[in-house]
């Protein structure tokens, strides 16, 4: 998780430095955005990501998620951490006028671990669970610096799974297995923000022209 956070910070720092530079063709310069999946946030699983637009047609996205809630007295745990990387291609007329807007498809990879317990029954990934697949989404503008992106992911995930239960103030393992899954792996309602001041890092192409 520390590596994911470090990569996010380095990418954001680089993008901020680049956005402040003057170039002969500002519209040719990459746009970058900070984003969060509102569905994860609503599930008390804070989510933060960065996406960089390249040549109006492509983008790469890095997203991290972390939650560590617990209520020991009632045997409730909600713990998950990990990250997802996705390379996207954008198509349609809207992507020609505004960065990270319109239809997109992508290929993603992910790594997470987790520990969920409710009512004395729990499910835990002691090591990492890996995933790979494809995503589709459609993004629309809210204002000059905000987009909302609706999307879904389907793919394959695999990892070790431990099922356990609480008994006599101890946790007892009831099953160990290696789980493989193919199907829907993610739903997204993502708020996308293009940080900057004035005309710096505006998502709309042509806004730099006087």
C-alpha cells in the first residue's frame, strides 16, 4: 500500500510541475486529473486516483483504496487495501473537444488484500488477490473542471481465501482455498477533478487560444 501511495504522490507532483510550464502548444500538453469513486466512498472505503490524458486518445489511471474499520466487541471488520492500474483509449467526438470525456475502454490490473467479518463469520485474503480484465465507461462534464465518469469492469481475479469464525474468544479457521472468479469486478461512479488555476490544466481544448 505504501508503494501505491508513493507512486500516486510522484505522478501528481510530476503533473503539477509539468502543468506550470509554458509550451508553444498548450493544447498538445497532457491533462491530468484527481479522482475518487463515489461508490467506494459511500461504502466507507476511501478511494483516490490520478489519471493522465495523452494525445487526446489515450490515458493511464492509477487508483488506490484503503479502509481499516473494526468493532471488536461486535466482531465487525471492514478492511481492504490495494491498487488498480488501467490503460484506456477514448473514442467519439467528445474526446476531441475535452480531455477524459466521452466513451472509453481499457485494460486493467489490480492487487488487493482484505479481511471482512460480520456476525462472527469472516473472509480473509492473507496474501494478495490479483485481478486483470477490461473496463468500459462514459464520462460527461459537470463544469469547467469537473467530470463524472460512469463505468464497469469485468475480468478474472484469483487469490487465497480463508474462512473463519469466532469461538470462545478465538478465531477458528473453517476453510482454506484458492478462489478464482470470472465476471463483474467493479462498478464506478467517479468524480473527476482537473486541478489548476486560470487556464492551466483546463480539460477543454482550445481554451488556451486568445
